[in-house]
């Protein structure tokens, strides 16, 4: 485990210097909590490297890997996030984690307000990020979920009831987790938390956290699972009613009340 934040700061400075030395790299953007001051000594180094041209991305990616490997990285994972967009996840022996995305300048995007240009050879990276930031801040829903959360919650809720009737508690537990995930995402949206790689759940509303944790089942017996589902449905309704961008259609709420057409639990 990394012992001192100063060690992370040293690696950060060395990384920026090494990456900036390449003609392949037009600019570098710092992302995440480090922009405003790292959350704690466990926080990672998150960067976005801008290549001038799409045809340079593969070569830039290889260069980024060489730089990090020269720091003593013992494991490097490469992911492709889209056409000409890559993510390098690397771990040093001291467990310091690097998350470095490689993107053509023209495909740079802003997914949260936590970004800062730390290197820009032409001024075009700063210009592009400023334009993307303006788009981000003008969105009604800044963090897309890619899912119809109200429907997905209700569908998982009905599936949960069905699977318990089938004496299939393992799948029922999976449906509880889907219900829990929908509720958590909506609360994050309510609090304007960034969904992209969001991990700081401890910073969410304390009342929500208490109710969320109380909605875990005390055991795996059917009655204990149903009790957890009731609490989770109640929390979901309270949470979505506070949303400015999402709502529960009357027909969906009726399905949630009916619990598959049989039980008449009260949802508050």
C-alpha cells in the first residue's frame, strides 16, 4: 500500500513530464478527485491523454503503456471504450492505480465537472474541453444512465415476487440487487453526483444511506427477503418523488402497489 500522498504526487508529476515529452501527445487532462484535492491517500491517478490525430491513437496508447511500465507497473489492463478510444488501468507495486484514457482531441468529452487541463501544447485541447464543459453543464440530466430506471425497478420488483413463488431465492436476490441499483442511481442523480466511476457513496445524504442499508435482508429466508423488498420499494418511491427529471408513471406505481396483482403492501 502506498504510504504517503507525496509519493503519488511524485508519480503524477513524473507522468505528466514523460507524457508531455512525446510528439504524439497534444494535451493531458486530469480527472476525478485529484482536481480539487484527492479524497484520501487511497485515491488513484486519473488522466485523459489527447492525441492530435485519430491515426496516432494506437501509437500513443503504446507510448502511455511504456511510460507507466517504466515506473514499475506489475499489471496493465487495456480496454477499448469505443472507436479510437482506449483506457489503460495499471497498478504499481505500491498498489498505486493509474487510469489513463487515450482519446483523439476531436473526441474529447466532459462527463463531470472534475477536470483540469494540465498540459496543452496547442491550446486546442483547452478549447475543446471548454466547449464540451459548456454542453455538459447545459444538460437537464448531466449523467445519462442508459436505462429506463422507473421501469427497470418495477420489472425487477415483479420478477422478485415471481421467483420467490417459484422457490428460487438466488434469482430473487439478484432482482433485489437490480432494484437496489436503480434506487442508488436515482439518488445519485438527485444529489447531482457524477455517475461515471462514482464510488464516494459515503458522501451521499445520511438519511438515504441509513434507509438504503436497512433494506438489506437479514437472512435468506423468504420472509426476510420480502421484508427487504418492502423497505426497498418504499425507499424507491420516496427517492424518485424527489427527482426533477424522472417520475413513476401511475400505471407503474399501480404495478408496484399490486406486487404482481396479489399483495396490497402500503408504499409510503
